């Protein structure tokens, strides 16, 4: 297992280089660059732009250099100094912009992951054990509704309920007095009082799909001979379910680690915009729209890093949980 882990970690290094290069290429594929977008914004405001100013801006941001030189300077700054470059739009170091947002994003992602598992696992097992019962039909109907409702629409509904019936402030993750305050226990408590709304919204869709997957896997395992043998030996129903079929049917939950973290960063951008969440999604979206290549490239590189780390963790946990997946 140690050799396999070391091999996977070693392969992550060239993978990140390839991904960073592809991300840099994709960001620059649209016509123009940040200066072009900036000039178009000024022109829309009926402001004239001198060509000397355009040339000065391109030279200032290094956009007059060849593509490969820009990429080389960016990746060398990351490797040598941990410097992700300067954000064109914000005129701040990229690292100052992304770390706090990534920290909040990871807190939200891990909280959503725990909530999703806590809801989907017992409901999926119950739905399979009580197949075709009233409870099974009820859970199935709720699952289809959860899959059908767009996340942003559910966000608007839940925001209305939270404000009208619970008096909850749903704008962002902090109260006004804690938005720019340094971290403290009071700020952490304020975060906990606000995070439940977006956490519930993001967990709904994932819970609905995982319930269906868990139910299907449990239905595949329950009729197998080892379950019948364990039941004939007098093993209690709860212990039987936890020790055997549930242990084998839980694989999809573990495999979600590989995609859930990056998906919550990129896929939940609309929910984050609707709820004014200070997470990575809205900032990434704005960076892509304005072609702020260093800011967008840093986010994409971090997303790919999360994907690779999540895939490694998933594979190791699957090997530990499922006896059928043993790595020499």
C-alpha cells in the first residue's frame, strides 16, 4: 500500500504541470485578453482610450510577452516563491485573494459532505430494506423532487423561509460586524449560525442522488447467499446490515470524495452568487469573465489539486473498506 501511495503521489507532480499548462491555454483561448476587456468596459462608459495607454497596460501586465514566457514566469513564481502572480482586476497578489475564500470553501464543502452522508446513508439503507413500502415510495418521491429542483431555485425558497420564519440573516456567511474582523471564537460561532442554509441547499441534490445509489447497491447485496447465511446463524438484523451488505454498498459514498470538493467550488457558483457567499466560485467566475488569467489559473490549479488529492483518498479508503479491493 505504501508503494502504491508513493507511486500515485509521484504521478501527481507531472499531472499538475500538464493541467496548469492546459488551464493557462484555455484561459487565453478566447479572443483578446484582460486589457481588451478593460478597454471595452471603458468604451461602454463613453471613455476614450489612447493607444499609448493600451501599450503601457500590456507592458505593465506582461501581456506583450509570448505565451510560453508568460506561463514560464507564472509557474516559476509558484514553485520558487509560492507567488501566484498579480490579479489584473483587483491589483492585489492572487494568493491574498484566494486563500481565505478557499478556506471558507473547504469548510463549506466538508460540512456539506458530512451532512450528505449523514442523511443519504440511513435513508438509502431504509429504502432498500423496506422496499415497496409506503416509506420507500415517500423517500423515492422526495429523491426525484430533490433531483428535479435546481439548486438556485431551492436557494431562493430556503432563503425566504429562513428570513420570514426564522429571522435568519442569509446574505453571506458572516454578520456585518464580523465580515472584516479577525478570526475569533465569536466569528466562528457567527459562521456556524450562517453556514447551515447554504450547507443544506448544496446537500439536497447530492443527497437525492446518493440515496438512489445506496438503495440500488443494497438491493443488489441483500439477496446474496452470504446475507442468508449470516441471518441463518442468528446474527441480529442491524449488525448483519452494518457488517456485510452496507459495508460493500458504501463504495459510492467514498468515491464522491474525488469530485465533491472541486464540484462544490465550481458547480455551486450560481448558488454562491445568489446567496452572496464569499467562497471561491463567484471570484472564479468573475476572473474567467474578465480574463484575469493569473487569478483564474490559480483557482483552476487548486481545483485540479483537490481532484487529485480526493481521488487518492477515495482509492485508499475504498481499499481499506472493501475486501474485494485489495492493492498489493
